[in-house]
C-alpha cells in the first residue's frame, strides 16, 4: 500500500461514529402521555428509560423499598414511591399503574386503565384469589379426571 493510500485510510478512521448526533436526529418529537395520580400530574417519557428496564428485571423478587424507589424515579421522579405510600396506595394499585405506564410509554393509548387492571390481576392470579388462567384450566377443574383404562373392552 502506498503512503497516499495509508493517508486516506487514516482519514477514514478518524471519523467518529457520533451517536449523540444520530440519536438527536432520531429522537421522537412527541410529548409523553400525561397521567394524574393523587392530585399530581405526571408525564411519561416517550420510551422506557434503560434504568427502569434494568431495575424491573432485577427487582422481580425484591421488596426493598430503595430498589423500587430507584425504579420508579426514572418514570415518576424521586419522591413518587414515598408520596404514593403515604397516600395509602396498595401493591395492586402500584402494579396497575406500572402495567398501564409501561404499555403507554411507547404507544399512547395501547392499554386502558381497566385493561391494565385486568392484565395485572391475571398475572397475579386474580384479585380475589386464584382464578384459572385459561379455558383449559377451567374445564379441567370443573370436569375432573376420568379413570385410566387398560384399553381392553
């Protein structure tokens, strides 16, 4: 390779992949979905923050208020959990708000509040105890099992 060709390659390598500029160009110009809770209005981001997504995965089995506080802060601000808890929010209500919020961040109107409550209850086994999750489970519970046979007549 000649020195002239090496100079051209060096110039190409000097160009920096500028993700800051790329993401700024790609950024959605819409505003987030507003919601009102305990008299305060919040505006959801237009996509889920990475911190929220990572914390949600990590916290599946955690009940530590500090962990939950960090996760909620990325969507609702640092004082949301304490404010909601002081107002008497239940774990079900928190779950419904999270289902609704995560669904509506990227696609406003994707899930109604009633649908979010239904989805939460399905995941948690029903609001008033364990409800069969699907039609096959309901049938199995109502009919019972037939005795096994040898296949001979």
